[in-house]
C-alpha cells in the first residue's frame, strides 16, 4: 500500500484539462460577482448584510472546493473575490468610492480573506477510496 502512495506522489503534475480550466474560470468569475454583490449588501443592512455577504462568499469557496475536489476549486473564486473587492476599495480621483471607512468594510475585507484561507485549507479534505478505507481488506 505504501508503494502505491509514494508512486502516486512521485508522478509529475499534469496540466488541467480544458473542462477543468473552464470550471476554474467560471469559479473565478463567480467569485468576482460575489465580491461585487457582497460589497453592496454588506453596507446596506449592517450587521445582517455583512453576515449574508460573508456566508455567500464562504459558500462559494467551499462549494468550489467540493465541486472540483481540490484546493484550486476554492482558490479560483477566492482570487476573483479578492481582486474585485480590492479594486472596489480604491478611491477614484473624483473622490468617489464604494466602501466607507467604517468597521463593516474592514470586517468584510478581512473576514472574506480569512474565509478564503479556511475554505481552501479545510475544503479539500475528502474521504479515501472505498478500497483503501479498510486496512483488513
């Protein structure tokens, strides 16, 4: 059994297939959409909107990880979310901005990043194959 494990770890990494790449791209875009929607909702109904926005982001990150059965499934939407939220925090030369300087905005930004790390770490865990679950067989 240990020979099978070490031989699978010694395999070179294969590039993702076209379908998997499309799934990661779709998750990235969903992360960007979730970031925009969450940034609008979190300030509108504080504190319920903040909790709703963070729950939506966590659901997307964890769902992406479970759907693709890997950490990259959580990293792809998290990257789209982080890039979008960071881009929305930048003020424009005219003085327009989407986020206020309140605590809710910082909780949304930092809480979403923490959720992305947690979901990428925890969400990749899966059950072993049916053949390797029982050592006596």
